């Protein structure tokens, strides 16, 4: 059986999640129409939303939460899109013993994908340090202490057509960065 549906999601990893949810729905006896309506209605706010930003930029808002896997997946999505790529990445909290390596992993992936990297927080600095270690130019890496400083850096570097991924753990309140960038010039 073939079913076609358009869902307001971005990224292959999001499609896999939707397919898993559909499989659960089918196993519970739901009709495809119910499943598709449910998937359309339940797309989580703050998860991979596209928002227009200052100076003709496009913000990929994935601020709901962050782990090394979800941040790498968001960077993979960014890599597939056209435009100069900018990542604003905050601390990924509650990683336990994986804290250092998880942030370094993201730093390596960011160095492969983005032209400009802005990291926020103490742990975010590990992302920046790793990106530098693997060869990202120092002029393209900005490690800042808080969201206000991140917005100031972004205001000085963003140009029309840039794609800006914003992601970090809930405790970092990265949605405030999105709000400032979306506010405009």
C-alpha cells in the first residue's frame, strides 16, 4: 500500500520519526487518514522550524533541546541546504560522562558544515575548541558566554541569504536568540 502525505517537518531524521509514529498508529488500528492528521497536528513547536531573520537570512530554529545526535542531525540537514551556513550552538546539558566527547563530536561536524560557528556557554566552548583543532579558521569561530553576546556577534557577521541553525539544550534558552534574529534589523 502506498500513502502520500506532506508534513511540516525538515530533515530525514524527522521523517524517520514520523514513520515510526505512523507504524505505532497502524499497530493500534488507526486509519492512515487519522495518522496523517495526527502527524500534521502534533509537529512540535521549536523543532526544526524555518523562520525569516534579519537582513534576509533564514533561521532554522531547532531550539527545543539538544544532544550530540540531534545536533549532528541538524547540522546534516543544514549541509543539504543552499546558502552560507551559520550555526549558533549552545551547551548540551545532562550528558553525564559523555559531556566532553559529545561536545567535541559536534565541533568536528560543525567544522565540516558551517562557514561561521557561534557557540554559547561553557560547554559550547568545547565545540568551538574542537572546530578550531580540526582546522576551522579562527576568524570563523566565536565562543561567547551568553545569548546576548551571540546576538551581537551575529549582527556583525550575518548577510543576506545566510542559513542560521540555532540549537542548544532547553536550559540555554536559545529561543531568545531566534526571537532577536527574527525581530529584524
